[in-house]
C-alpha cells in the first residue's frame, strides 16, 4: 500500500510529477489562452463570446445532469473537465455563433457524449468533437459562417450571438476558410493558378497561420509540463505530413503542400488539444502512436477526398471508435512474458 | 557496464534517507519482555516447543519448523516463557542476556549439507522483506544451475537505510556471507547491485573488496530509481536477464540475497548465532533520534520508538517497511519481527493522506512508470469490475505491487490496494476450485499414514520374531519368495515423489509467497509417509532375505 503520493510530497522531483487530474484540466485550459487570444485578435470578440457561452453551458449542463444522477456536484465540477469541454468546443465554432447553436452543441457534448456514458473517464468519444460533429451535420449554414479577419468588435456581434440577425444578412458574413477555398477550387484549376488568383480575402492565410502557431505554443507548454505525452501529437502530425507529402509529390498541381495542411484548419489545435484527450484515446504508448497516426491519415484523406473542408472532428471520432481494438492489440509485453498480447482466456498467467 | 540494460518505467520519489543515515548503527536497549509471533516468515507458522514457565537463554529454540516451508524460532532474550498461545510466544526477560550458541563452523571446511542444516536450525529467513526461509532457497541448486549470486543492496525505497548502514559497518562480513551462499549454490560470480545514493556503503565495499575473494565479486553501482531493488528489475539491470513470468531468478541461473540476510548467515555459521536480532531503520519526523539499531526480535514497536524520542502529539501514523510498499501499523503494541526492516513514525505533513479519488481519465501515466510494463489502468478497470478472466489475461499476477502507479496517478486512485484485493480474491478462488483435489489429497495422506503404521507394526513383529530366534525353516516356509527388486523400485519411486513434492512446494512458495501452501504441504507429507513405509518394507524384506540365505 503506497503511502507516498506524488502530489502529497513537496520534495519530489517535480519534473516527473504529473499534476492531479483537476489541475491537469486547468493546465489544458490555460494552454488554450494563446490560441484564443490570437484568434480573437484576428477574428474578433466573437471567439471569446463563443468560449464564455460554451463554458457556461458546460458547467450548467454538467451540474444539471449530476443532480439528476444524484452525484456530488461540487466535487465533480471542481475537476474542471466540463469547463474544458466548453472551451474546446467554443474555440472550434465559427466566431460569434448564436447562443442556441452553442447550447445544442454543448448538450450533445456534455449530456449525451459524456454524462450519459457515465461521466468523466467513461466517455468513449471526445465530447467536444461529438458536439462539433453534430452541429456540422445539422446546421451547415451556421457552421460554415467563418468570417474573414476583421476588427475586434464587429458591428453585428450582439445580433449574431442572440440569433436575431436576419437570415439574409448571414451570407454577407461568410468568407471561405483557406481549406474551404482550396477544396472548392475545382479540378480544372491548377494549384499554382489558384494561388496566383489570390482567392482569399486579405490576410486570411496569415491569420490562420498565426492562430496555428499560437496553438503550437500552447501545445509545447503542455508537453513541457508533461500534461500530455508526445506520442499522439507527434504521431498525428507525422502521419499527416508523411501522407500529404506522398500526395503532394505525386501531383503538386492538385494537392496542397504539407505546410498548408499543417498551418491551416484545426490541425495543430487538434493535435495538441483534441486528439490528446486521454479518456477517449488509446492508453498504451504503442496504442497512442497508432491512434495519432490514424487521425493524421484520416485528416488528410477526408480533407482531400471527402465532402468536408476540415476533418479533425471526424478523424478523431473515427479513431475513438478504434480505441477498444487498439487497447487490445497494443498491449506492451510485460517483463518476463513471452508474448506481448494478453494471454488466451483460461491460460495460466 | 552496470547501466547498459534497463527495466521499463520507474519513478523518482523523494529519498528522505538523510534522516536515518547520519548516525552510526547502534544496539537498541535490551527489552525486558519480548513477544515472538510464530509466523515471521512465508510458509507455515512454527510449532512451539516450550511451555509456560520454561527458562530460556538467548538462542534457545522455542518453536520448531512445521512442514517444509517454515522456519525455526529462537528466544531473543534470556528469561522465562510467560505465555504460549497459538500465534505467539512471550518471554519475560531476566536482564542477564545469557546466550546459547551453536558450535562455530569453518564454512570453507564443512560439507554443504552441514551448512544447510545450520541455516535451517538458525531460523534464517530473507530479511529484505519477503521472509522466505533461506535454507529452502539455498537448496535451489538441486534443480537449477546457478551462475551468479546477486547481492541486492539497491535499497530503492525512500526512508530505509538498514542495508546502507549494514554495509558501512559490516562490508567484510556481508561479502563473507555471500561467499558461503556462493559455495552452497555453486555460483561462479557475485554481483553487488547498489544505488549511487549510498556513497559510504560503496566506499566500504570497495575497501572490503581489496581482500581476495574465493569467488570473484563485482561491484555494480546503478542510478537511483525506484524500484531498482525489485528482484526482477535488478537482475534485468545488472545482467540483462528476464526472469520469466511466474518463474524464479533461479530459472535464469541467478540467486538474489539481501545484505542483512548474508550477514545473518555468516553469524549463524561462523559464530553459531541464530537469528535473534536484526537491523531496523527508525525514522520519520515524529522521532527525535532517528537512525539504525540492532533490535532483538519481539521488541515492542512502541518501546523502540519511545526510546528514539517519539513525539506522540505530532505522530500521524507508523509505517512498517517503506512508504511505497509498507503497511501502516494499526497499533504500536506490536513486536518487531524478522520482516521489520524499517519503522517510519510520520507526521501528517510528512506523509499526508492522498486527496479524494477522482475517476480514471486513462492518461496512461501509470503505464509509463510500471516497471513490469503492465497496463495498470486496464487492470484497475477490470479489478473494479471483478472481471477475473481479464485480470489474468492482463497479467495481474506479474504485478510486483511496487506502488509506482499509485504514486503518479493524477486521480489519486489507490491502484495497488485494488490489485491486492483482486489477487487475494483470485487466490481464494483457486483454492475453492481445488477443493475436491484437496479432499483427495487428504484421503491419500490418511491412506499413506495407515500404510506406514501397518509397515511399522510388521517391522516390530518381525523384530520380535527375530529376537525369539525361531527356527529359520518355519520362516522360510511361511513367506513366499520375497520380491526384493519390486520393493526397491517402489522405494526409489517413493523417494522421487518426495523430491518432486519438495520441489513443487519450494517453487510455489517462492513464486507467490501469499499463496496458501496447505495442500502442497499435505502432498509432501503423504509422499514422506509413503517413503517411510517403503523404507520399512524394504528393510524388512532385506532382513528376511538375509535370514533365508544364512539359516
């Protein structure tokens, strides 16, 4: 029986001590701040309104369900996991999404994907991505309203959030994201021609790149603090770059470059903040590598051949599906055992 | 070379060894009264052989070995036996400290069986914590070839400094004890594995190693990392050998001993001194005079800590053993046993209870520190769900209960507690399923006992007849042709089955010290009864034959 615990001893070598679950969640939230700040800088305060709304929905919904499930509310809320789900979904939505959109997404995330499965630690799917995917397939009009870079306080911010903006005006907000634009360039247009035509509103590509780099900063912080292990992000980015390099080299005139895929869309955000959700990821180190690599490959495949411009949410959810299988087939070989895989049923250990 | 190989995982908890390794090893005051539990070793409890009121000296045998895997117990002070119960023997001291020693042996000159017998009668068990009877462990050569003896001086758990201080004071003696074991097991090579946080002990060993050693000794200083002192982990690290799952170090030709045990072995052989005292680390923030003491077995923990300046109001808990694998004591009125290597009188601040448990988030940190490369969080899952088939498939019984996973768990889940519960449940189940077998073995034992008694009766009858010197021709006509060859074969078979039963028992006892041995001990007893009966019959037949040949 272990009487010593990493979080209980003050003289422990801190480099090896993992913070307790609650502060783990808070560290991830803290690490999203550079990304959120950068996004707000380029896309306006609508980003922050998303995050605040989603976080508030997250806490309220979690408390409500815990009450129905007759579980301790305060202790559980204290682990900050609902808050984190809110922050992650909030940052994924187009800036200044209407409140009801955020609410529906959070119901799917917290009530369905998380609590109905048993709460923290029991959800097979990444809650934020369940919410996102549901919104994406149900409300495509709103989910593709990604405004081009704009000033901090857009004119219609309040009307957008309250959902009172006339539908006719919605289209005027829309601006294609780089991924979107490239996807719909049409087969006849060569990549070089596409870029030469300067297809995006001013500063769009730069804004996305800066945002991606801000997520990378947050991710590096998480890695350095040992909040996440390197396995999933490195495997995901590695397989993404590798696969896309193959495509790109085979036909540079039709496929986007690996750098484009790395620095646009949700690639880096997904690699460090979404795919690394430990609950819905594979657990063994080998499993994590396969899991991450799977996500990277799926992102490229869906982005290139699928119907959606970005693919992190679907890729993560699809790999979540594979986790039970990965957990069975990626068991490490225990010291002294002949085989890596678990023994056969009935076999003496 | 010592760092060339490595075991997976591991953690770096605070060492906190300075508190107890600053002062020299001294004798604790002689206790006025000792309480000696009959079970201070793995296997069967010892059987008392003294009665209330008997006078005993230090070293008098007070309880004998019962069954094969068991160990003798000796009085640790001189005085009078005040209580003999089913679980313990108490002795009221006379303050004289009179000794009863066995004759000294010169180990270089005596036969191995005499050395083994000395270990047996001295009640030596592994002092590192498992308490496995040393004479059984030494008999491993009967089935295995041993090439290397490993001296496990890693002492990787925080707080404990008993081996450190033992080596500082008795480096020569420990090495000599190792030579005795090397002689017994035929090892051609001795490796000392020691963590680099014990520079004084390392110096003492280097000093001692300048003397010539019959079997070459290598000093391997390894990096400090918990749990490098685990037998399998150390063997992997020093020799790059993997002890197979469910197997023993002997399976890869290695024997592992703790320095304290080797010192006790030397004392038993050279000085004829049975195991009546051991080195105990007294430490923790709640005592003012921490350090290491030679403590007589059976001394009360309370007495010992109070002599070390126990600050009772500050005391939160006393832990026997280390903070990672030890157990908190429920009461201080408990004796020091052969297994007590360390007593930590901890304050609340020093070892605070873990915060409330929260759900597992599958972060995998436990997996990255597991020295056996298990999947602790999967095991946790299955242990809570009581999914026994899955537990076995995920190798629950390979877990060494080192506590590294609990240490790092961000959700403060007491993983090892879960594993221990699951293991004992599975052990009980194994006994349940073997119940019919067990009944059969009991029946066989009874049959064997009756057969042996019958054979004895026959032997007595024959002896009487021989005394009466009956005319030989009547004897010859009465008995048919004696099947001497058949009896000899039966005798050899009986002998082999005793050996086989001993082998199985020794193996199972070492593989899983917590497994109940009743059934195996019974099978051994059956085989022994059969052997006795066969011996008697054979002797009888031989005599009869010789009578026939020389009428």
